[in-house]
C-alpha cells in the first residue's frame, strides 16, 4: 500500500515531515521519510520524483541536516563496533579450539 509522504518547509532551518504509514503515525522511525531525505527514489510510485531534489535542497542548514549528521556518525560507530565484536568473537573461537 502506498503511503503519502509530505515535506513542508516552515523556514530555512525547520522542515516538517509527515507520512501516513503506521510507524510514522506512532511517532517512530519512518524509512519512507529518511529515504526521501537521502535521495532514494526507488520505492516512490507517484509522478513527483523531481520533488525529491527540491526537498534535498532544503536540507543543508536545517535541523534535519544536524540530526542526519549525528545519525551517520552513530551508524559509523555501530559499524566499527560490529567489526570489533566480530574480531573478538573470532579470537574467542580460536581460544576455544586450543
């Protein structure tokens, strides 16, 4: 089922976003909005793909940009932690084989 995703630029630094998916309606992480912010258009079924570029042009200098920088930083930290965890698990496995 397609969902309606809407972006409203209130000022240079504030952008309101809404999605009709149940997750968003419950105030949780909504990948539909994040996909548009990140420029991902593969799942868009409407004929307004060009509006994704418009929304993306609003992001620099906005509160969303600040939040997305922090999201990326934490995603990077998680990826590094997963790599370290995998390495330690491999070491533990080798230790168990001795």
